[in-house]
C-alpha cells in the first residue's frame, strides 16, 4: 500500500558494515508524519551507474524519501575507489567502466545483502519491505539483486550486457533469471546502442520461461541514460512515465 509522503527529509552519509568492509552510503529518511519508531516505511536501495554515488543518484534517493520511503544508495565501488563520484565526460565513462570490469558478482550481492541488513535494523523500516532500483551498470546489478530473498521488488533501468556478461564470472547474468524472487520491472530505450532489441527479447523470453512476475517497458524515442536529467540523453517523457511505473511497483511493498 502507498506510504505517507514526507514534506521534509533528512540526508546523511552512513557506513554499512560488511565484514571488514565499511560501505559508504547516502541515506535519505522521511522526517514526518510517521514516528521514527513506527516500523511502517518500506525501504528502497538505489544502485549507482558506473559514475558512482553522484548528484543524480543522491537526487533519486532523496526523491524516494520525499515519497515516504527510507532510501539508501550504497557505494558499490567501495572496494575499488572509495568516495568515487563523477560526471559524464568521456574520461569519466572510461574510468567508470574500468571499475565496473573489476567488480565481482559475489561481492556485489554481498554488499546488497549488507545494505538490506542495515535497513532492517533501522527503527522506521517495515520488516520484509525492501525494493531495489538501479541504473546503467546498476540496472544489471539490480537484476542480480532480484535473486535475493530480501528484495521484494526490483526496477532495472537499461542494464547493458545482461544476456552476455556478469561481473567476474563466465556465466552471463541472464542465467540467474531462474533464481529471481522479486517482482521485476525492466526499462529500456530503443535507441540505446548498448542494448540491442534482441537482448531485450532474450531477457523477456527468460523471464517468461521461468514464470517470473515482471513487466518490460520499451521506449521508442529513448536512449541509454534516459532517466538522468544530467545527461544529454535525458528523455523527459520516458523518464516521467518510468517514474510513475516505479511508484506503482514499489507501492506494493
């Protein structure tokens, strides 16, 4: 059911423990009208693009808090580049991709699980009501995170390489589809050269084959990164429609 929106939110940088690793994260919390100890607010994990927990990712996290969710964006490059956050220049893309290639699926899923554990210890977070959303590389990570029992709903935005690649593994991400437990929404721009239509068809077929509760959204005029209003590829109409569908998905938490 929908949560109560918040006129005011609080933001802070926190550390998520994961063994000896401490993951920096941007946490956005509603301040009203629900008491902090009510354990009535679902939580959303926001997974970054290759550009780190930058202004865009922090903004998305805060938008969820304004809707009434507890929202958190963990730094999934913590092992490789603590504090990494950058823009969208060609050199930023190159560096972000270098870090992406060094990640490992087991570590990424471990970090997501550590984030769910952190959220579940917060007094205002509703037990068993955690969603995950990710963009670009984070879209692929969210597809993987949907296999975790702690994640109840997942929104994957333009995650390139799902049929062909998985971080640090010879097994492509699409082969994890049978393990998905969350309800999954996936969003793609049909002008995205990094995700050909046949890849979207393969993802759709895999989700259907294994009976995964899902919806696929294809935007004919949208390119890669269409949801990010700080990128040249921003497509306002597609972004607005996708945001409404995300709220529909997470409204079930």
